């Protein structure tokens, strides 16, 4: 692991503390609430269509149980899946100091720091709340980014924790998984469930076709809603992270470098968890980018540039990243 020549910048020590609130965070919170409500409604609708009142109750029960399990164990699962190991303080004191400084500015405890043994430059945050959070960085990101850019990335991840995005993302993924699982179970058990007759629902062939249509469309709708949740979270964390580090240009520069790194070194160890990372580790381009869990990097960079301009250009980009978009 590369060592840094200096541990703290004067900018980090003198920048003002992060202000609470903000219309962009309120808007993202409202949007996320609506989208999660849509996912929950899909789960309950499928249960009701398949089993009436009993199916509705079972769908609600499973949604609660699965989300309860995700709430308590999602961080451990995510870290274990990627083989993340705790990063001792003595191996990277400058990195721990950076995380501690940013956390203090966010008004939250310092998250645990983990290292992922992969060359792709990337990072993610996990945990059910700021008191039980972890930030994981890859070996590649420590090699590729300079200290200023890395601080922008860590600020983004701490922004996720501060905004409770880590919990929201887990709930969204769990609800979407329930919907997809319900559709799979339907086809495994055959047509008996589809032909359920219900006077209130208009049973028979029409009811069966209606149920079939719902169960074909629901997983797609769930995926699209989950993508919308993830994209909204990324924009919000970009804005919060830029406020935390006081340097939107640094985060923009880091995003561009990490995108190039993902292109050169795709990381597909656990595709289902790709939404956790700051940059999509799978890096699907073209039409598949429409179904990416991450918003386009050019749009994220554009918003960060605008934010930098509103801040009066206090922090200027170093290097030549402006040419890219």
C-alpha cells in the first residue's frame, strides 16, 4: 500500500462544518420515500393477487422479516462477500485520520475502515446507521487517486452514511428481491396459482391472464424503481460529500479516474451488490447503461462543476480532468 507524503491538508483543517438540511437532500429524501413505497406496494399487490387476503398478509410478513434481517446483518454480509478485511490504523494512519476528520465534520462517529483486495479503484459504505457503519476502499483506489481526490471519495461515502442511504439501499434491494422471488416461485409451482378463482377479482381465464401479466411486469417495475432509488442516492451523496470536503472538483476528478479504472478492470465478484459502490464496478456501457444502478458519470461531473461554481470556485481542479466532458 502506497504511503502518503503528507497526512492532512490545511483546507481540511480550516473548512467550515457541514450545514444541516438542504433542499436537494429534502427532495432526494421525498423521492426515495415515494419509490420505496412503490416497491412495498408491488410486494403487497402480488401477494394479494396470488392469495387474496391471506396472500396479502404473507407478503407483508415476509417483507418485514427480510427487511429485519437486512437491517441487522447487511453490513457484515456485504463486507464478507467482497473479502474485505479491517485496515489497521498503523498501516494507513493518514487514511484513518482523513475518515475521522470527515466524520467529525458530518457530526457522526468514525466508521470502521476496511480494505478490498482488488485492483479496481472503487469504494463503498455499509451499515444500518452512523453508529454501526463501515467504509471500504479497494487497493486500487489507494494507488490511483491523490489525497485530494481520495478525500472527495471518502466524503461521498460518509455522505451515504449520514443520509441513511446505506439502509435505504438495503431495503430497496430486499423488496426488489422479494418481487423477483415471487415471480420465480410462480413459474416453479405451475399454473395452479394463476388459475385461482376469486369473485372479487373476476376469476377464470381473465383473472389468470391478469395475474400472469402482473407477475411478468412486476419484476421489471421493481428493478426500475430500485434503479431510481440508487441513482437518487448517488446524486445526494455527491452533493453531501462535496460539502463535507469543500471541494466538488476533487470528487469530479476522482469519478472520472475511477470510471476509466472500471473500464480497464471490471469487477464482477458480486453483481447484486454493485449498487453499493461509488462507481459501477461492472461498467456496462451503451444501452445497458439505462439499467445501471448508477447515474451517468458525465451528469454527476456536470452537477459537481455547477456546485463548485456556486461555491465560488474555492477549490480548483488539479491536473487536466476538464477535457473529458
